[in-house]
């Protein structure tokens, strides 16, 4: 008993907690600590055993999107109140590896993690134009021990990326498992022949994660995306949009992600052109959806919204952090509690990655 108490006390000392208006906030990654200049690009899932896995990019020397970047994970077994020391999931030396996109196979408990990689000295602007030279590759790893250890990543680029695509990104956000058992992970790409052609797409597995295939694309003018399955089996893809309207784009699939409808802008979901998160909660029909993003034309005002009618309208919302904020990922916890892993700060959105937990009832107010 004493050992357990001391361990929890140590973990608490590594995480700063505060509560306000039924929202508990816990610091998970603090930039400048544990050997990394900046932590970015959060993603989170809950395992079959109830463990939370909080992924992030550890950027060694700067906050830039390129350079020596590794993928890390921290584990929580108490609903996000305390977190383990970080575990290095993927490290390709001085190369960039990131865009974590985890998905849990509920049938086996395996946690699959899709990633993208490129040479660390090559910037995005130099990858976008060409079909020759350094490019983005797609990688896969997994854990079968609840996130404690991870298999060496293997490359799956040829299975999920077309030759004419240059830029490619997995997630960064959770994937989902459909009622059919299919695993679906949202991604995005650029067609090298026309750099204005940004698209969202999905990849999927029908054999529990052993092999992956390319699904359909939605666009143009779309980018990082997040996906849910609605009550009737329809998939909804919610996408970062470059249409110039500062609104999220939405597309639907009626065949498990193989084809997608023309994107439509959601007038309610204001965005600063940034990543966001969409999940389905409970077993309501029609489905209840939760959405998180910086609800502004700037990267501020991290907000969670609730839809009780499968995204046709958004009836409630709550500001989690009014200040600088950017990428986020929602997760449903036990007891009608919601978790949010997100980037936040006082002067910049990239000062820390925080986990917030709050009762779903806090979003029930009209």
C-alpha cells in the first residue's frame, strides 16, 4: 500500500492539476522538459482495459514541423488524473516521424498506430512540389500490452499512398472501428501535379490491422480530418478547409469509406484553418456527436460542442481554454465523462499539451 501511495504521489508531482467549473485540467507534456524543445500534435485513445494513451510529437531542437522529431506516449490508468513517464514509440534518428493516428481493435485489444516519416532536413514546402527526391512515407506500429511496448514500425506506403501524391499525413487524431469490425483512420494528401489540390482521405483494415488499404478521398481544399460512424452506418468526415470561409467542411460515405460526397461547409463550426476532433458518444439514436477545435478565426478559444442530431445542428458548447490553443483530440470516458487532450498556452498554443476532463452534462445546457 505504501509503495502504491508513493508512486501516485510521484506521478502527481509531475502533473499540475487544477479544477474550474467542473473541468479538471492536467498537464501531460510541457515544452522544454524531458529532452524536447516542444511537444505538439496530440492524439488519444482508451484501450480495452480502460487505460488512456496520450500520444505526441517530441520535437528535439525547435518547434518547427521538420527536424529531429520522435513519437511519444504517456499512459494513465485513472482517467487522466495522473500520467506515466513518457515512452518513446518511434525514433528514426534525425528524421521526422509524427502525425500519430491511433486506433484500437476492440476484438483483440491491439492498439494500432499509423505514422508518417520524412528526412528531418526536408521541409514541407520542399516535399509538396515533386515526385522525385525525398517524400513522405507511411508507417505502422502496434502494442499488444496496453501501450507499454511497441513493435518496430514497418512501412506501408505502397498500400495506402498513390504515386502521384507528394505530401501525406495520417490523422493526427484517433481512428475508429465500425460496427462491421473495419478499422478506419482519417488522413490527407496533396496531388503533386497541382499543389492547390488538397484532399482528405481514409485508410482502412478489414483484418484487424494486419493489412491496410486506401479508401476514398474528399475535396479539394480539404486537409486534416476526423471521422465518426453515424446511427445508420454512414461515415462522416469532418475536415480542415482551405475554401477561404473559416468553416469546417463535412463529407459523407455510405459504403464504409470507399467513396465520399462533395464537401459542404458547416456554418456553425468556425475554424482558423486548424486540426480538430469529432467523436460519437453514448448509444443515442440519432447519434450524439462531440466536436473540439479553436472556435475562432485565430488559434484561440478551445471549445467543445455537442450535437444531438448527428451533426445537423450544435445545441450546446463549452469553452475549455479561452487563450491560445490549437490541435486537440476528444475521448469518451466512463461515467458520462469526456476527456480532451489539447495544445494550449498563455502566449502561444504550443507551450504545453493538457488533458481536460469534465462531465458530459456540462454541455447539456441550451
